[in-house]
C-alpha cells in the first residue's frame, strides 16, 4: 500500500482498518495505531501471491476450466511450501 492521507481517509470511510505503515520521512510519522501483527499477516499473503506468479501457467491462466486452474494452484502451493531437494 501507499502512504497517502487520501488513501487512509478512503479506507476509514469504508469502516476498514489501515495496515499501511507511515513512511519514516513523513511529517506525520506516527505508527502507534498500526496493528503490526495484521501487517505481518498481510505481508505473508502478498509474498505467497508473488511466489505463485513465478509459475507461468498460473500467472497467465492457461487453463480454461476452474477445476484444472485450482488444481494447478494447489500443485504450485505444494512446490512452494514443501521444498523438495
């Protein structure tokens, strides 16, 4: 996410919690209200999607059927989470 007051206001108007840390060189550098555990969980999910995009068939969605695409995603997750030597 981007550190912008407009984005934060939009998030708060939708009754959601902002999990975007304030940049260190910002005038309003106050990260006291940031939920760091939620930020770490969001970071893990973003990293998982980034690693899934390394598989070309998943990133470009070659499969036509939903079931075969879901199976390809599951197989890619197995390769990611269970490192085989």
